[in-house]
C-alpha cells in the first residue's frame, strides 16, 4: 500500500478556543504533510471534506485530531483507508480546562522558561498520531480456500441423528458418538409421539426407527455406539477427540477441578498453593494434563486432508502455532454437541448442559474481531478452569 497522508484538525467542542490551531498545523507542515482544519469534522460538511480528499486526492492515511475514538467511530470509517484518531477533546481540552491551565500571555511567551502545557500536550499527541500511521498497515483478511467437511455429533438421540442427517445432506461427513448400545435414546421407549406434519390432530407412531434406518443408509455418517467423549483437546480448528467406553478409565480423561471440601484443611483454612497443587495432582493421578494431545485420538483438523502427526512419544506435546505461522487455505472444523444431559467429560463445577452448542473453530484473522465467542467455547472455555499439570 502506497500511503498518501493527510492530517485533519477539528476546531469544534472547545478545541479551537483552547488551543493555538495555527501552531498545531505547523507540526505536520514541518514533516511535509498536508493539513486542513474544519469547524466540525464529524458534521456532514466535515465528512464530505474527508471523502472529497480521499476520492480526488487519493488520501488513504488519515490522522484525525478531534474527539475520542470511542465516539463517531462509524463516521470516520473509510474503506481501504488507515485512520488514526488523535483525541484532542477529552484527553487535552476537556481534561485540562483553561480555567486551571491558562494560556500564556504575550509577555510570557517571550520567556523561554515558560511553557503552555496544554498546547504541548496537543502537539505531542499529533506527533504520536503521525508516527503511528507511518507504521500501521491495513490488515488482510484470511480467506479459506477449502473446508474440512467433518462434523462430530455427540449424542445419538432424535436430535443428534437429525443433525447428522442434515449435515450429510449438506455435504459434510458426520460421526455420531452414542454412549448406549443403540441409537435413539429415550425415543426407543415411546409408544406414541407428537405429530410432525399436518393435520396435527392425533399422536403418531415414533419416527425414531425411520431415523435410525436413514442414518445407517447414509454413506457420509459414521456411528460409534457404546462410546463417549473423554476429552476434546487441541486448538480451534485442530481438535483432537479422545473416545472411550462409558465406564472406562483412561489417561486422557479430563482432569477435574478439586471439590470445595478438598481445598481446605481439617480446620477449614484454605490450603497453600503448593499443598493445593499436591492435592490436585493426587486427585487426578493417572490423567494426562489437558495440554497433552492423545496420539490415538481422532483429529478434526482444519487442513484437509488432515496433516500427518509428527513422530514422537505418546505424550509428546504439539506446540500451538501463532496466527502468523498458519498457512493459507486451511479449513474450518465444526463440533456439534447434542447431549441428553451433561456428558462425563463436562467439568463437575459447570451447570447441566441441556442446550445445543455449536462451536465453529474459525480461522485465525489479523484483526481483533475474531468471530463469535462460540469459537472458543469447546477448546478453551470448557476446560480453561482445569489447571494443567506441571
């Protein structure tokens, strides 16, 4: 991006009355940058001035010395342009009123020992804004070239089977994990159910049997019965799912937080940090810490096909990669959780999870707006309260 700079100083909201605008204009002029002033930059005429310079003069890097960036952020947003807001109103004029910090008189200006701290503050802020835009570059969005088509559905009841069938119809590969020996859940014990089509005037025979047959007939759906999820670990877009039998104890079970009664001694006094860690380690003896990935777990990777695991011992840790090191073209993993009740791997201090959670592991982006909080619900929020082993 070839930058073309422009500095714009607003005189409204008391800025023009408190500051020497001509002196402020001299700051960018010394650097050879064009500078303009306006009585109200956030007004229609002020915005039109900015748009005109952008369109006709090709200005694409703007330093706007006016009000706080917390306000009028939509007014001073211009596509394809770098905009830095220098806050002269709140941080200079309003917080340093001339009643407390009077301007220098003509005689005082002749003495080099006197200085106008409010004017100097405003000039420094403009200098910092000019230095900042020189180093800023426009963020480039990370666009995906392909997508992972794998979805994990936890729970093989009517809702889980319906979700898997809908995902298969949309072209995704779905894996249903069901803790019992057969699909259907409680619906297997129903004699009748509510109608699902017109005329809705009488109960109907359960549809669970038809759903089971449809799931079995779909080539895009894999069913794992007598299986539960022991752990979902990894990072957004690269989840490693550890599966086990319902009553099985494995080293990749999720380390559980200590119950409250184990956090205190016999007298009720809270344990010291070292002792607390010792008790926690004993409480979760035999379990790998949450940062250790299961080498035999199923990889729901954002790259498609999934990249091969690097060789190493069974408990080798895969270091997380920064967003800058992610190769373009990586895909998205979706994990759909549809349990009838809180699963075994859900931390004991969390409320019963009866609602559906759709966690989409979005690709890394170069801006601070990374998508909905749901992208971190599984990988971090559910397990972030579980201390890692040392």
